[in-house]
């Protein structure tokens, strides 16, 4: 599994909004500047986040973006899945039911299933608030 630019930018953008929202809307151009992301690309990311209900926007003068919920209510996994889709390390684990014709005889499937569980458990254990406070569960901080 490799997180794409879209996934990384979605997480950075959500974190930017979490840390910059001081009770006001955050202009897109400000996020783009701080995160060194082109406005055109950032608009695509914001469209994904907006459709998912993660951000709210107001157009026009004085407009901008803000998180729809408190940073503690978003996990890194939530955000990455909006941008990336499944975080499964192999294609046969992307659906709820494994539809691979070799699933019943695949000797490596338990390994891949375990890896998927580790990935999902970790990304779902870290909230946007954790990142904003620079306190990530585990042996390191971001």
C-alpha cells in the first residue's frame, strides 16, 4: 500500500484546518500557501473532503473552509479512505467479502489479512487532534 499525493494532501489540509480554525473560516489560498499545494490541486482535494462531509465551505468575500466536526472526531484512517479508498495492502482484501477464487487455498492470505488489520488499527487509532497536538500513539511523534 502506498499513500498517494491526494491522500497525503488531504491529511495535511485537514490538519491545517484543525490548527488554523480560530473560530473563523480559513481561506483556501492560505492553506495552499502554508502547505505548498497549488490551489487547483487543493480544490480537488477539498471537493473530496466536502463531499464526504468533512469540511464546510462558504463562498465569496470572507469565505473559506472549516472542519465540519471537532478534530477529535476524525481519524487518520477516515481521511485517508476518503482520498484513497481502501487501505488494503492487496486487491483481494479491498471488499468486505474476499472474492478471490484462490482465497480458500491461498497460504499467504492470513499474512495479508494480518497486515491489513495492523494498518487499519493504527490509522484508526490516531485522530486529527492527536496530530494537531503532536501526540501520536506509538513510539514516535509526527
